[in-house]
C-alpha cells in the first residue's frame, strides 16, 4: 500500500513533524511542574519576594506606612491581633492597620513592620552574597578547568604575594609601607619586559632563570586554595571577619560571598574538564575561535546548570548565615530590623511573649525550606539521570 492510497501526499509526510515542537523552556516547565514540592517552593519564594519588595516601599521614607523604628513603651509586648490603646497614643503612633497584626516587642515596636523590613534585608543579603560567590566560583572554576594544564611561574607567585601584602598593609593603615610594596609591581613588570626584549624567553641570567621556572599548574594552585578554604569552618570564619570589620549590611554580604565560592568552583571545574574534551570544542578550536568565545559562548551555557542549583540552595544558606550573625549580635546594626535580631530580642521573653521567637523563626524556616525545595526541583529537572523519578 503506497502513500497515495492512504490519501496522504509526499509533501505532507515530509513537512509535518511527527511530534509537536517544544522550546527548551516549555520542556523545562513540563518537567518542573510534575514536582509538587518544587512548585510549592517556587510559590513561597514568589510570595516572599513580593513581601520583601512591598516592605521596602512601605517601611522606608520620611513617612512610611509601617514604621519599624517607632517606639511605644506603653504598648510593649502586646500579643498578635491586639488593638492599640487609642487614649495613650498620638495620632502618628496608631498602627496603619488599626491593630498589631503580629504583636509588639519589648519597646512597643510593631513586629509586622519589622518583619517586612527584615524580609528585604534577608532577600538582599541572600541574592547579593550568592551573586558574589557565583561570579568568583565561575571565574575560578573556569580558569581551573580550561587553563588548568598551564603552569604558574615563580615570578607570578612573588608578584601576587607582594600585591596581597601591599593591600593588607594599606587596609591596616600602614599606607607608606603598603604603597612601597605596591610600587614594586610596576617596577618589576618594567624589569621583566626589559629582560624579554633583550634575550627573549631564554636568558643567561641565573636570577632570571629562577623567576621563570614553572612552579605549579593553575589547576593545582586553585584547587589547593579551595581545599584550604574548606578546612576552615565557614560560619566561624565569617564570624571572625565580621567581628573585625565595622558592622554593615554591605560587609556582611561581601564576607558571606567571599567565603562561599568553593562549591561553585568545583562544579564549574568538573563541567569544564568534561566539556574541554568534547568534539564540539575541538571543532570550534579548529575554526580559529579564541579562548574567550569558546569559554563564554560554547562551554559556559553547558556548564551553568549545576551552578543554578548550587546558587538556589546557596541563597537559603546565606539567609541562615545572616540570621545567625544577627542573632549573635554581629549582623546588621540597629535600627535596621532583620529576622535574626528580632529572634534575638525575643529570646529574653520566650515565656512572656513567645510570638517574638516563633514568628521570625517560622518565617526563616519556611523561606529556607522553599529555596531548598526549589533547588531540589531544579536539580531533578536539569539532570537527565534524575528525571525518571518524576
């Protein structure tokens, strides 16, 4: 039986696809929505994001709707849903909703307003800290995976030690000594260029030969640095650094980001080591593409999947870290409210005002759990070996 007897034409058979075409985003969503826990995590995250953004606008400015810093000593330790005593309050002290949705603390401050302000702080710290760690991890992992076979020479190590020493001295207010060390770097660069111009890469000087000895491979250097960083307990390292620096939300974000890039580095390095030997990379090299185009145009899109999962779970870790620092008194300084310092203020009144402990504690639990669930769902969708479970 031929095609004409079935009423089909050859053009129809060739042009009509056997299955409907789906974009990668549509395929991703079809797989992702099968994981109900991941959908729940995404839904909670959207609610948290909207509350944080709304809290930024409603708790800031000269005349905010919800003032988290307003003190009402006569209204202290009021339970949730309690109505204010209008006879003892001025007009500007009356809560916007007409009642205290989440009660008041020991200074009479509205806990709901402080929770709104703390949501934005937690969101900012989580995303900025993870953004810093992901950028560092991608950079370090990409170098280790793609250029790992190259070697670092002795003069590179010496220059880096001088640069770090100069920066540390300048930071510690030893400006003159640090400036001298920093000035040695351009002087040495000029000296090394003169050596290369005179005799090329090979030189008869014993000192110059020593400087150009291959000391260690780039991959070994970066991965040993990762191992050293992983030897220190992350939280205590952050606690030590934050204790030495001035209390600031920016310092906390930077410190958390600078101490949590090791996992991303390992993920990116492993993916680059695998992709570096693939046929499509060899084909692009044959066509004459540069290293920058190979890394960012062809290899990075294929290596970014585990980074997204790590970043999603890392946001939850950063929020927990900030809450822990604030609970211990090393976090964002007053009068800014964070979930950690609300929890810390409430620990002294756990029996008289348990909502001061339960409300921020449950909020941290739900938000961190939502990020973990969402990250697990991303991992299952982006890993073909785990898709069959759903």
